[in-house]
C-alpha cells in the first residue's frame, strides 16, 4: 500500500466538503506578514460533532528549489472549534506550491495543493 491509496481529493468529494481549501494572505497587518490559511468546509460546512468532525490539518510548502517544508499541524476539538488553520510563512515568494492534508474521523485523509 502507498499513501496515494489512502489520500482523497476533489474527485472523491461528497456532500460534506472535505477538501482543504488553501488561501494565501499577503501583507497582513502593520508588519505586512504573509500567511497561508487552510479551511475545511469553506463552501459547505463540515459537521462538527463528537461523532463526525475534522481532527487536524497539516500544511506543507514546496520551495522553488524543490525542498518540502512542513509548517506544522493544527488539531481541532469537536464542537468548540472550526477547522480553519492559519500559518505564518516567512519568505512566501520562495515557494512554488502549498499542499494541505486534513483528517476527518469518519472519511479519512484528504489533500489539496495549489501553485503560487
């Protein structure tokens, strides 16, 4: 088995939106910081109950040189949090793509990547 066998993307999307949406936020605040925000259920909210929820989101960046950078993981508590994670990214112009993974406790691991 390979990771490709367990990762799901847009082609497997159901009525709940599982695919992590990635937004780049440039020049935010007085310090003009850059961020990457990952949202699950942006268009159609994903259930957020103890029985069915998003447990975590991870963000990876691919530099223009091809190096993969792990920006980390944010975990979510069902009922009390929404599956939205924001990562501060220094040197955002050094990246050619960002990829996100998310885990639904019922439907497994989902992925999405965007090119910058």
